[in-house]
């Protein structure tokens, strides 16, 4: 049972100071969240009375065991301010600051359960600069620092972490990029970034339902994208990312050791997607797409255990029909070749396969 009350109020004030133009954004945010989370486990059934035969796949169980019983009250308040400053037609800057006060009161109501009260105060700055050398190009650089308080999956992380793990997760992001409007309907963008994370909670690769704490990780990447109309009939959305994510400090000991330089979980070196749409006439359009990903680890590899997920390439397609000025019909097919592939993973032994070939028809009507 989860109850949320949230309010966010923003105000935008444009003004000038001499030759400088400002667009000032200021705001406040309040949040109150109350959680009650109880989970029962079976005291009978196949888990305790043996296997269930496929010829008679019927059993019974009584859900009387308490696996989880907890209560979490969260409250936060924040204020923030940001100014977008225009120095000239070519130069702009964005500077901002946010302060968060975050309180968490956690009670484990099971016998011998613990209670945790956490109060965090975050100050998150950001700054960026934009340069427009020509009317259809822009170059930018950006820096931001942000935090995420500890909560865990469904707020169960407090049962799985020691006191040292209650510090907030820290994000430092540095990015530079360029945007080129090839024509009014077609744009190319490129960005290079470095994302540093500290005090990161990750699922235990052993898959025991526990969490481990990673003291540092870094991801360096390059993103390229093209979106818009190639011709008056052909439009594309294309994106490619190359990234390298690694652990920056050695973690743990023995067979659980995570060596410095180990790859991050679910962080492929290469990802690519392309969606082509072609208008046959004013009524009919067709589309063909491809999604591709290189191999990646299911969880952060340890000295004693690792699982490598193979890469894949999947094809999708669609047909569009404009029935009238107000009605359109489309039929999408995902995984056109019915390829077997791995989509994601929860840990080393909990792997999620991709969906087989599937179709979906959608009727859209606007009025």
C-alpha cells in the first residue's frame, strides 16, 4: 500500500540586465510517501512437498509465512533556481543550483527487525555553455552533480545494506556535444560524456536476493543520432552509442572479488537502432527498423562468477494507413524473424529472454 502526496511549483521570469538577457526559473517541490509492504510465503506447495508431476500439475499451499513486513515513511522538500543567460546571438550559458532535504523512516516489523532513520541534505549544481558558430549549428559543454538517496528495490534495500551503505548515491556527469540542422527537417547530433558514480547499490551477482555496494564506477561514451526527413517521403530515426563502463576500485575479497577495470553490468560496448518510414502515397506508409546490441555481462563479473550475455540484432516492421483526416490505422510487427535473444538480466542466474514475433494493431482517432 503506497500513498503519495506531491506538489511542484515553478515560476519563470524573463528579464534583462544591460545587454544580457535572462530567463530565470525558480521552484519548490514537496513530497510525502507512506509505504506498507507485506509479503507472505507458502508453507506448502511444490517448494516444500516435492515436485509437481506434469501429468497432474496441481498442488495446494498455505500462505502463512511472513517473508517481508515493513513500513517506510519518506518526506522531502527541495528548492531550485536556474538562469539561462544570453550574452549574444552566439553565446548562452545555463547555471543552476538545487537543494534537497530528504528524510526516511524505515521499520522492519518482522521479529528482530531493525529500524533506520536517515536524513540527507543534497546540494546539486549544474552549469553549461552553448556556442552557435552558425545559424544551423551549436556546440555545448555541460557539468552536473546530483544525488539519489538510498531506498532499494521496492524500498527493501534497507534490509540488505549495512549502515555504511545508507549514504546517497552520487552522480558526476561531464558532457560535450554538437547539433547540426542539415536542413529544417533533418538534424544530426553527437555527444561525448563521462559519468562517474559513487556508493552504488547493485544486485549480488550470486542472485541470492541481496545487494552489494560498489564504491566507484565510470562510464565513458559517445552518442550519435540522426532524425528527420531524408526526402519528402522517407524519414529516419537512427542512433548509435559506443560506451565503456568499468569499476574504478577493487571491491570485496576472495571469489567475490570485483577487480578494478571490470565491466559494468548490462553495459554493452555498442548499441544501434534505425527506424525507416516510407510514404507510398497519401494513404499508405511502410516502415522497417533494426535494433542491435553487442554482448554484455548480466551482472558485474566477480573472480568466481560471471555470465556473458550474447549480442543480438532484431528486425521490426510496420504498416500505416490514413483512413481519414481524423483516423489512422497501424500494424506493428516486432522481432520479424522470430529470433531467440536475451533482452536483459536481473543477475547471473535470472535472465530475461526477448519476446518472440508479435503483432499489434492500433486505431487512432482524433477529435
